[in-house]
């Protein structure tokens, strides 16, 4: 059984990273909650629902929609090629050595 903070889709587990504040109907949300509808928050920074100044805390229908990481695998290929390209003895520098500025500028 998957943990509460993970979503299983097609055999892949995705970590929950945050929540989106939502309500069944915008008109039913209190004014302060309307400003938060659709906004995304990291789990550690999510607002407490019902909001502290909600005029109808017992009838509040504001909810969290869980947000999961959409990346399914590591984004990097694992092959670090930059070191080889920069410092290979056979790879000569591509700079022409000629300054492209019209006037010499002293930035100091």
C-alpha cells in the first residue's frame, strides 16, 4: 500500500511536494480564500484550512489538491561531458582573441 505522500501511476511513485488551494465553487469561498484559490504552496508553507478569519469555519468547503512531482526519472543523463570538452588537450580554444566591443571599457 503506498504511503499517504506518494502517488502511484503506471508503476512509478511520485513524491508530493505541495498543495493547491481549491473550492467547489469560487462564489462559496470567503474573500480571503478567493485570493488563494489556485495558488500552489510547498507542504511546509501551506495555509491552515479553514483560514483563521473564515466567516463560516464549520461550513468551509475549501480543500487542498495534492501536487506531485511530475518528473519520473533523473533529468541528467549521468554522463558529465563538460569537463572533457573544456580541458581536452586536443580541443583547442574557440575564442578568436579579438575583442568585439568598439571601445575598451574598464569595468573596475
